[in-house]
C-alpha cells in the first residue's frame, strides 16, 4: 500500500520536472512514510533517485537508487514518484519505482495482489525469474508475459503505472471496483497522475476550481465522484475496471474497460442446492480472508458488531489461532452504540479489543483535517467515525486492517434490496409470492407493507426535490438533472450492480482508502476485491440472497457456526453510524454562520435561517453546504 504519482512533459513550456515531483511526493507522504523513490527518464536512459525517506540499498539492483534527486534537471520527459508503506517484502528489494532485470519495464504501484505467490509459481514454470519477494515484481513479469491482459490474472486491489521502454508507452490500471485510487490530468503541455487529487493540486498540475456539475451532484443529488470528471475541474478519475494506455510518441491515450459486472452475470451455480451453495460461499469467503492475511507485518481488523465485520473477525481467529487487534468506534449511551455486539465477537475470537469514542467536540476540532484527508467534501459525520478507527489502528502500531465494505452489495444487505426482489415477483406476474415475501420480512423491516408502498411512491415522485428551495437558488438546482435517490429495479442483481458502481460502494471505498491512508494504515476489503468471491456471488439467481425475510441470508448461513448467536440473529443495521442529528443540531449555529458568510452565489441568504431544522434531509443538506464552504477555504478554491 503506497502513494504513487507520475508526470509526462509534452513540451518545454511545462517547466522543470523535479520541483513538481517533489511536491507530489510531499503531498503523498502520509500514504507512504517508510520510503521514497523517484525515476527520471530522458532520451537515452532511466535513472532511479532517492530523497529524504530512501532505505539504504543492501544489494546491487538496477532499481535501487544511489543518488539523491537533483535540484535542477532539464533533460527528462518522464518521472515517477513512489511513497512506500512497507507491507510485503520489507527489505530493500521491495523498493519502488522498480524495474525488471533488463531495465526495460518500470513500475510505480499501489495496492496488493494477494495471489502473487501463485502467479509467481506459474510464471516461474514459464521461465521467468525473480529477485525479490514482492508482489510488485510479479506484476512486472505478468505484464511482460500477458501484456494488458495481465490484470485478468490478479486477485486484489491495485492502481499502478508501468513505463514500457520498448513500446514507448505507459500502461496504467485500476482494480475492478476501485478500491485503490487513480486520478489524472491531461493538459496541452503535460500529463500527470496521482493517488490523490490534493497531490495534483498542491504540485501546481491542476487548479482548485470546482467542477459545477460535480458540485450540483453533491449538493442536490447527494452523489460524490459519480462521474469520471471529478470535483476539481481539471482532474479526471480512472474508472474502476479500466486500463489507460498512454502513447509517448503521439501523447494520446486510450481508455479500455477490462471488467464490468454486467458482463459477468451467469447462472452457473443455480443448479446447486442452498446447502451446497452455502458451503461454497463459506469456503470462498474464508479463502478471501486467508489471502488478505498475507503480510510481513501484523494484521488487525475493524469491528462494528454487525455481521460483515464479525464474519471477518471470526474467520481471522479460526485461520490464525492467534490473538489479534480489533478496532471499534463506540457511542455510549446512544441508540447507535454497538459495543455490546462487538464485545461478544472480540471475546469469542480471543482478540485484543481497542475502542475509540468519537465526540462532537473532536469533530469540530478535526473537521478541516478530515475534509482535507478526503480530497473532496464529505457526506455526513459517519466518515469521522471511520477516520478515528483508523487513527486508533495507527496508535496501536497496526499497519494493516481488514474491513467489511462491499458485503451489503454482494449479499443484499440494505432494505431497498428487499424492494428489488418484491418488484421482481410483481413484474413476473407472481403477486402472491411477493406478498408472502413482504410479510416474511417483518423481523427485518418495520411495517414492510407500508415501507413497500412508500418506496414505490418515492420511486415515481421525487418529493425531496421540494426541500432544496429553502437553501439553494432555483437556478442552481435546475442547472443539471435532478436524480431521484429512490431508484429501484425489478431485478436484484441490477440493483446491486447499480449500488456498486453508481451510489454506495464506490464512495464508501473512497472514504475507506482516504481514512486509512491518512493514518498510514492499509485497509483490505475481501468483499470488494476478491474476484473469486465476487464471481461466485453473481453466478446464481440473486433472489436467493434474501430468504425467509432475512437480508444477507447466504452470508449468515455460511458463517452460522462461527458467529456468536446474537450476531447471527441480528436484523438491525448501523454500520459506522453516529449521533448525526444530535451533532447537526449542536452544529447548526456554526453551519449557518459559515454558509451566510461564505459569499456563495448559489444560496438564498434570506431563507437559510428559515429552513426546517427538524427535517433530517434539510439538516444534512445544510451540513453539505457547510462542509463545501470549509472545503473551499482549505483548498483555496
């Protein structure tokens, strides 16, 4: 897990390269405090350099730097930056940027390809040799053998760029669901990329002006990073499951999608009985956790007390038979507190249980740093809970944690997933089946028939759009399309895929990465990047994921023998929840003052203080306005 960046100069007008590379590195230091490396490529050769954080070379390898990055250099047209968080192969042989033994392929890489030992063996049988114990070198050799198709062989999370000197091109790739970030800028005189947008802005490679459509999506549609054109007007995002191939001769690039769930759906495992399918899921899940325990440093886990994180914690316990650290955010004396459930799991797992209690006072003090860590404005205060959990891991000197992001999208864990199954039965002319399913869900959803009717109405009529006018000017609200957040499909797989790519999961993974890496902690998410588990979960009728009125039925049954009884029987859902309405009420005077004094031309000052403070939707909209104002100050936008 690291921070990566790169710069390609198209013309002399782009200015000197070295100061920009150093600025990129400084902005990414939190992602990789254990090492720092640079590559400069001119017309004849590539030279690796170090700066303040380089490790002392222990072996003579062609990618280990022996010279400090020069203050002035005017001949290079390509530069790579790498900030290292040492997880696998802690020695000098894991240093980056790395090249192959021939010096023809160079890489800067962020992530973990967990099946690298198996790939290393496969490539070794094909005649390839290795000099390190890192997964980085395996990626290089995989690219040499399979070319762009190498990513089809990877199980894990990644964002990398390979400079291919023979083909005079750069090959960049991002993992299937976007666990690891990759942002880029393409200008007439330069092309640049980085793990975080703030690095591109701080290095002067992108401006801090706001993309108006992204702002509209954030304030009006409650969406973040929902399109390739990002919050910063100059910056684009390499979409999940996409490769970028940059031609250094023409300075043109092409994007190529190599993976999308729409093309992976099948019924290959539909012939299995529930018992057989559950056994297969249990085996696949435990294997996904086993792979993500591969590390040369200690591994812990986030633990909320819900079924997803509990399943991970219990699997770690069964696989390692050793004590490990669990990290939990608690909100004592509130309905949001899950401490009791987390305690049950930690006790059964024999784990060290470390807890943190995020507070309103802490949020007000750390809000600006929290916003800065995320690059873009935050949705709500739940991000702060995750931020504090990752900080707690760092305080306990744990560099790697597992987390449960993605389980809801694989196994159908949200209430609106019930709607997709009910809609399906109605659409297929099976109303009695739908009515029976609705009735059976009463343990999971209060008044399920009323819930079904309300959500169907909201699907057809976007009532919340009327609540925008007290805070936002109509001309701003109507600038771009207003999307209805209550969008329900007649097919559960379609609903899950929509959640993965367009609403929940992608944004959750962004927060997961930024919260972890701000504290130099690698977060591993088996539900979101294990290709075998993902493929399995989309290889049968999706309606089997909700049975007997129970969400995530197959995951519950797969882990039934491992989970404490109270966890297995839980039907409520909290996640990294916070006492958000209480906090927003206390924050209201500060929010109103900040917004009124912001000079924003998209608000109506006369109406700001008249909005309905008892309405949760309008409270959250005011919070987003407030956060945007603080974001503008922090980035001088």
